[in-house]
């Protein structure tokens, strides 16, 4: 093991020692400003300091100036050189690094990250190390042999925290916090993904015991003050494999020709009281996490799958939004309050879709009464009306395919397929949106239905989504013009949304449509929780919140509590407290989304392991100075074609014009181009999937020899498009490093979305 340590300590070709990297100080440069941010580290040891609220204004720090900071650490950084814009020569495609980012050096580690690093345990005698395989951790971690947990054996995958890094030592010191199992085993790898994001995969016994103590009997005391819907037609529509049914719909025809529609949500806040151990655990988790082969719930099983789940033919306590709606979809009145229901039917989406497509004439199953079939058909017509109205008001329609991975009982991926969304999904989607919007409007307007916000409205938790960055929208217009499309919106956000929908509709079916959607998505702000309502741009709602999924989202539980208080005429609650909770919930949501994406990526790479050498048609989904990302058909599985592997020419990334061009031939690759690839390698340890080009001929409607780029000299005349990673995850129903040798920061690539859980 000493040989390995020496190699890492600075032998030729190995990792440099801490003495070399951090021991000497060069002549100090003039400090322009000091900033605080989080470290995003690369495999080569240099970092980017990401400043909160300024994702496009990060600071590059050389490995020699990191002062032992590691990925995820909060640091204070001195900026020594400002960003430089691309030169005119570079704009012609000459220089790769034409636009230089800000540079600096770390001057203080404010706080070490609490997220563990995952690696493989190596033991020699009484010496132990965790050997890193992570793309953002270039240093192994030295472990005190006497602190090794029971059951930890050589070759096992473990999670370790860094305790410190003494000057002069080649590696940081730390301790193991969890033994995950043997590499390659499904549970080990899924637990490793969770560990990397500091996400728990089990509940502590005291939390489980506390949940078990909650009574599952409904007494007269529990029913006091609740509106009784047990004799009203009620049903649930969920995915086939769902276990937690957190929403149900009730339907009743009124004598005046209108409909009474109830959106009934599991009354989690009635069972989970503030300050209890179960509540604290749910608050910390923030959300359930949906990996490919498992769900890591926010609440213990007794609550999420049994007590709170709206299972058929069982009395359940709910919190409800009840509206009177005309056949044209106009809301005449609304009511909010606690209720009790008994669901009559449990439908999956396919079953409900069958009823919709047959106009209520199927299924023939006599257990499915004609009344419920008529209800589903009527609700679907109303949902389509609400949906049409929402898009007419400026809601944005992104229609990128959502890919799902099917696994067998052992977790092995056996199929990758596109999730098809139909009217049954939209039915639930629209009525959940209606409930969320109604609750937010009720609080923000102090109970009025005129749509005017009350400046003195009580503190509340909103789900907001800001307007897109105008510069990025303008650059999108420049980008699409190279493909013969027009997109030049002006004025307010609603006009931009309508123009964007028009663009995507016109581009539908073209090779570049996916590229337009990807870039447009990255011009959007990120949806977050906050007490300051600014509306929801993507959904075109002035008021919006999350009310409909308290089993899997803690903000929904907070909304339930606040709504209950205000219905009882309570005073406005502490804004600072709830704003802090909103920020925490937003952070946990993003962490969960990252873990979910990593699990999908892992399973997709695993799926491709036995397909080495196979050839597929695909399209370019991302470009970097290192290569191009390609999504293959029909699975949309993404891998990278390294430019060094394209032997026909020396290809360079022109960031200014956002394309890859051959130096000798002038051959051009752009986002959305059709290509043919061969699967070269599938590395599960590094979570990397490598492709190689079979045919370099692109299919973008141009000659691809440099002559079809939008100008006489074959070089596109457009402004650079710098797209920040962002998402509008509320389009409902359900920075990696720039020069990392494993995988660079992807300039513009696909985003994942997931069905019901994203509402």
C-alpha cells in the first residue's frame, strides 16, 4: 500500500501530494473581491466555486490554490481575475477558451460538507483507505484502522466522511459512516447513490416505533367537525404499482345542472403533529425519493402505505377542496376543510383510459358501475377544458419523451421504454392543479375570488416559478434562426410563453425540435418554495402551491397546517420560520431529483452492458470541448462520443457558435443532428457510457461541410448561448466539471421529468 501512497504523493504520472499542491504560495495577485460559495470539484483536483443565486458567475480555482477544500465544502474565495468575453477572432471559431471565466483562490474553508464520499475499502495490515471512484473526488481517504465499523471488509463499497486534512499529508483523513456492501450488487449500488447525496435509505427504530404507536382507529372525536363524503361517489386513479394513494376525486351531479367535484387529499397533518420525532424526520427528508427500483419514503410505511393511504372501501380522514363547476368548466363556488371519505373504486391509468376511450361503455365488468363511468367521462371533458384554457393563458408545453426503466425482481434492467401520457393522466393532473391553485388563491386573496392579491395576506407557502432570463430567450431566438425558424418575442412573459409554444409546435417532428426544447428548458428559472408569491410562470398561474401530496412532500404538510389554522381564523404565522423551511424543502427536492437521475443513468448504463458493438441511430443532445453527447433511438439512452475518437479530422468545439467543426474538412456537428453510433464501452463504476461514430454524415438539412451554417463563409452569425441548468418541474404529472476527464460539464443536454410526483 505504501507504493500506492507514494504514487499518489507525486510520482510521475500520479496525483500530486498535498505538499506540492497546497504547500507553496505563489506571488499573491490583486484581490478584486471576496465571495462565499460551494465547491464543485473535478477529478483533476481543480474546482469551481458556485455562488448561491449566481450559477453563471462561478469562480475557477486551480488545484494548487484550493487549500485542501473538497467537493461540497463551503468556502471563502478571493477573486483575482474577472471574466473575459470572447474575442472577435475567437468568434470565428478559432480559440476554444475564448470566453474565460473568473479565476481565484480559496482563502478559507468555512464548513466541510456533511455529504459522505463513496468508494471501495482497501486494507493492508493495519492501514486502511477508501479508494475513490467519484468524478468529483480525486483523493483517497485515509481511515484510522481502529475506527473501522464491524463488518467492514476489504473490497466493500463504503461511505466515508472527511474529518480533516493535515498539511504535508498526501490524503485527507476520515471515518466510515456506512458499509454499503459488495460492488456490483444492486442494493449496494442504489444505497451508494443515496449515500452520495446524504439521503437515508432506512428509518431509525425510534421513528418507526413512534409511527407504529399512532392509532389506526377512527373515532367520533376524529370525525368531529369533518364534512362526510362517505356516501358520495369517490375513486382514486394512480399508477398500477402505486402503494400510497394520496388523492381521490368525488363527483356529484347537482340539481342546477352543475357538478360538485371534491379533491380529497390524505390528512397527514392530522396524524403527524409538529415537533414529534416523525415530523422532524419528515421535515429533514423533505420529500420521498424515487429511484428506478425502489421508493425511499418521506414517512414510515405505516403512515404512507396504510394509515394515510386512501385505499378503497376504507374510511379515511382527508383534507379537501370542493368546487361547484359548470359544464363549461367555470367555478361557481369553492369550499376548503377537513373531511372523511370512503373510496368506492381504485383505478389505474390504463383502466380509466379504457373508460374514457369507450365513452363510458367499457369495461363490461359489472363491478364498475355506470355512475362512475359517466363520472370519469364527465371529469375528463372538464379536465380537457381546463387544460385548453391553461395553455391559452400562456402555460408552456414541453413534450420531451419520458423514458422509464423496467427492472426484474433482482433489480436488473430488462427494458427501457417511453412512458405514454394520455387523457387519464391529464384528468388527475388538471384537478390536482385546480386544487393547488385554489388553495393558494384563497390565502393570497384573503378568500376572494376576484384574482386580486391582498397585500396583507397571511404568511403562506407558495410554489413559484419566475419568468425566464430575457438574454437567454433572445439567444434562443438567435439559435433557432440558424435552422430557419423565427422566435423573437417581446413584451411580457405571457407573450414569450405563447411564442415559445408556437415555436415548439412548428418544430415538432423535426430533428432539431428536441434541441429547441432542451435549450428552452434551460432558459427557464427553477421552481422553488417560498413565502413570497410571484406566481408560476410555467403553469400560467398567478397563485400556486403544493397541497395534493403530503405523503411524499413536506411542503404540502406545511400548507395543510397553515390552511387549517387560517380556516380557524388564526393570526398570520411567522414568516421567517416558514421561509427557512421553504428554502430547506427546495434544497431537498433538488437533491432527491439528482439522486433519481443518477439511478436512472446507472440502470441505463447497466442495460447497455451487453450491447457493446451494437449500432444505433441517434441525435446529438449535448456538446462540449471534449465531445458530443448522443441519445440513441428508441431508448433515448445518452452516451458520449469523444472527439479524440473521431479519426476523420481534428474536431474542435466552437463555443461561440455552439457547434463542433473539423479543422481540415469544415464538417460541422450541431445540437439535434442525426448520427449513427456504435456502443464502445459501458463503465458502471464510473457511470460512463461511451459511443463512437459509425457515420459522420449528419442529417440537419444542411450540407454539413461548413457551407450550411447560416452565412456565406459557412460560419454561423449568432450570439453565444449560455444556458444555466434549470427546470420547471411543475409542468405537472409526475454543474459536473467543465474539464473533468471522466465527463465534462455538459453544455446543453436533456433534463429528466417524472410523472405524478412532479406536480
